[in-house]
């Protein structure tokens, strides 16, 4: 026998213990997830999660706080709450099986949600082998597209033959566009409005935003005949109005003639980029596009009144009308449209191609095959509730296909793709009422969809609209069996309140239920939840945020906030309960209130005479001791030569005076130190100036000898050179040249000084 076999019973016991522990932890975790001190109503409880329940049985846990009514259903039953008095999340999914579909199923689903809950369901999308196809050509007919337009006139019949391999029901339509017929997009000269090509001796069509030429038809010969009659037009700027025309071709269902059962392909052909939203401001057009059809007599009448659509708006309209766009552009614009495709979220766009007549048919065939082989869905919610719900989509692809974002690629005809869709609710509407919301699950490129009808439950049975009239059968009161003896004794009082069922929710002297900060549910106030703090009390009259704060604490931690004012504890008063009511804190050592010289205000002495200061008004810098005082000097606090009674009196009356004298002496001493410092600085500066002056005088006396004219003029000379001292009107220049030692020659030159205004002359 192995050790595992020998210890089998022990291991089984351990596994059982672990299982019990895990279950207990899960139960306690669920209970903790439901209970919270802030839960004061049924709605609060159900927001905690779908596993939570609220017991509205009136005698349940009598005397306990309201938050204990919120717990796991099994815990509530164990504590005595009867199942018919429990409010659950009631999350459910109902599928309407009476509606049939060939591509998308189910057609309609109804779900019930509460905040914090979620549900999951499956939507199946089946790929058929052959579909009817509607192909609408939307062609740029500006002058630069002349050659491409000529090639397009021969494409219709060839395309119908190729598409016959994939569908036996091909319909074609045609429309053209140029740009908005206003300046600066076109020339508004009178000679060019009707004929933009007048400078080239060519007769062209007037510029137009969108012209619907041919509705969907299965007559290929008619399509070819109409195409041969098409002529070019012209405009001024480079970008064209392709996106504006695309939106009209998508939303004008009746004019274009889109068939509901067909795959819808919209082929845009152009050789230039397209205008985007806000570009129309150059023409003074500032009204955003409304996303509606404005085609009258096959002409787009809103071109000069509304801006170009945004990419998001165009994407929504293409998806909403089950239209699959294909872009056929020339090589030089390939990159611009490739980036445009990436900026169209929610749309499933066709592969971009380089437009040439030979490969145009291949482009359409490849786009159609890709449409059938790639299956994806898009989920949309009503705008009013989009922020309150979230959606998750997980595709379950058939064998051989590849999951891609919210879809599958490589799907073959006859295969089905299943989408596991989870819908959850974040919150309720602002008014807290129940609401019905519609959600659509649209397979991209399909003309069928699944409608999800969501019923959001935000109210409870015992809510503001409940029957709180005292009836024994009321869901808030419970059946007769659930009424306690004490409640039956109060039954007469309950009948008296039938005329005003909300009387118990009004404070004395008030006509407002729950102080205007809650709702009355079955005669009891359920306070509102504020982001500022907690609202509580029998009449929702108290909170923890609207009163004054003292040292960071509401009401200083010494009271509660009632109707915006602090209700202080005994011994405290003031706006923030920061003032003690007792005056003992203001008694000076002599037992007097503020030394008899002031009054006690908020625990501090306020002196009557401004000459007095200190915590007890005990200091006076200008006062002198009276002659009757036994304290004759500042040494009185040492009790020298004083009797015991005199020393005691000295300590209670004169010690404070000595302290005042000491403070004065300290201030005087401080002033003397400052004065001494300033004097030293002044003396140092003066000494420095004296030293500099003496040094300068000595230096001058050393350089210039005493007496003589030389001393007056500042020229140091010897006795031998006195005859050569220059006058004020001349200068003497002496040149010396050495000769043999036996003879020495000196030469003197007299140079008169020149006046300032005289120039040198040579």
C-alpha cells in the first residue's frame, strides 16, 4: 500500500476542510461585498452587486441599523427574513423565438439589468452562398477624371458577367459629385457658373455637390446607356466633396433604391483627396451636417447650407444603413485614403485599389468576396444611455477561420459565426427612475440585426412609488402574519396617518420630507447619497460635511452637524465647538478672573485696559508697584526679610511684576546690543577713512620735495637742472649724445606751446 493510499482518509478530510474553508470565505466575501455602513436603502443595496438582496420586512432585525437589511439572500433567510420580503436583482434574459431569420439570430432579445449586474447571450451570424447585390457607382466627374470616366462607360456589361459567378441578382446605380458649388471651391464668374470649362472651349456640366443619376436597376443595358451620356465638370481647389456625396448616397434610401435583402456596395471613384468636416468654413458655411437626406429632384440641396460630415458621422450612417464602401483611387492618392480608412472606427471598409479600368472589375469582385469571408459585428446603444452601459464581444469562429478584433476572417459560405456578447450596467439615470433602452447588434455589411431591449430596474418594490398606505397586504408592511404584536397595537395610529403617509418623514415644524435630502419610503426617511459625505438622521437632518471645521475635524470633534450648524457637546460652544464654556481656564494664580482686569472669551482673557497683557492680563509695562505693597524690590520673589504671609502675597502679586520688569530689561538689553554693534561699525569705517587719508598725504610728501617752483609745478628736479624748468608758454626738449670721454655736447631746443585752435603746419 502506498503512502497516498494509507493516508487516503486523512487527505479526504483535509480536502473537505479546504472546501469548507473556501466556501466560507466566499460566503463571507459576498456578505462583505453587500454590507456597508453607507447602504441606507434598497437601491443602494442592489447597486452593490447582483448577488445582494434587500429585506423590506418591517420587523426584520428590529432596532438594528438599516444597512443590516442588505446581505446575501441565504444570510437574510437565516436571520428571519421571509423570501417574499426580499428584493433581488432580477437579472434575466428572454429570447423571442417567434421571429425567424436566415442570416442573424435571434432577431430580438429582452434583458433586465440593475446597476452593477451583467448578462451574456449568443448571437449567430450565418454566411449564405449567394446574395443579391446592389452596387452604386459614385464617381468624381471633375475635369481630371475625363479618361477614367470614358473607361467606366465600358465596365457595366463586363462586370455583370463576372459577378454572375457569385450572384444571379446584380443591380447597378450611378451618381456623380464634384464639390460644393460656392466660392472658393468653384469660380463664381458668371461665364463659369454654367460652364466651368469655358476657357478651354469645352462644354461642361455645372459643378454640384451630389447628383443622383440612376436608381438601382437590374437592366445593365440601361446602366451602360446612362453612363455614355455623362460629361465632366470642373472646380478650383484640389480636394473634392466625395465624403459629403457618400453620406447622401447612404441615407437617401428611397431615392437610390437600395434593396433591403441585398448586399449593398458603394464604390467611390476619385483621383483627389476629399474635404473633411470644418473645411466649409472657408466658404462661410458653419452649420454642422445633420446626417439626413437632402436630395430633391435628384439634386443635393443642402450642399451650400451644411458642412461636410465628420468621419464618425459618416461611419455611423454607413453602418446604420448596412452599406459596404469601396474606394477606387489613383496611385498618387492611395496613401491618403489608406489613412482615411484607419480613421473610420466602427466601419468595415473595402480594400483600397489603384484605379485603372482593367482592374476595376477585380477590385469589386475582391471586395465582395472579402465582405462574405469576414464576419464582424458592431454594437450601438442609444445616445441618452451610452455612458451607463458597457459591452464586450467575443467571436467564436468556425474551424479554419481566424479571430480578428470583433469578428472572424476566412469564413466560407454555409458556416456560422457565434458571438458571445456581454452587456453590463454601470449606473441608473440621473433621476433614479427605471428606464427602457434599445441596443442593436449589427453584423457589418448585413441587412439584418439583433435588437436588444434592456429594462433597467433602478427602483425597489418599497420605493418612492410603492404602496405605503398602511395596508396589511402592502409589500412594505407585509402580510398579516408578518405583523408583530407591537405593530398591531399601533395599528390605530397607522390608520390616522393614512391621510398623510409621509407625516413620519417630516421634522417638527417642517413641511418638507426628510429635510429635502432624502425620500420617504414607507414612513421612513432614506437619505440621499452625497459625494461630499454622509447624510443621516431620522429626518436626514444630519451630515458630516456642511458645518465648520476646527483643526481639521468637523465641529472640532466635539459635536455633530445638524441642519448646517454644530450641536456641541456639554462644555463647548462656538461655530466649530472650539470654545469651552467653563471660565476656570481664565483664572489667574490669585484666583481672580483674568486678574480682575478682563473677561473670559472663548477660553482666553480679553483685557479691559489695553495697557495690560498676558494670558491673565497680569502684565503692565507702564505700571508701578504701590507703596502699600510689601514687595519693595525685584528681589521680593526670594522672600528676603519677609514674613510668611508677606512672602505668600509677594509670590501671588509681585512675581508677575518682576517678570514684567525682566521682560523690559531683556528688551532694553537687546536694544543696547544693537546700538553697540552700530557704533562699532561706524568707528571701524571712520578709522579706515583716516588711514587712507594719512597714507595719501605721506605718499605726496615723499614724491614732491619742499620749496621751489618745481615743487609747485609737481616736477621733481635737481639743483643742476633748475635753469631748464619750462615756462607756461614753452616746452624744453633736451637731447644728449655721447661723445668720446673727453668731450660732451648738449643741445637745447625751445618749442612754444600751440594754441588749442591752431593746426600743425609743415
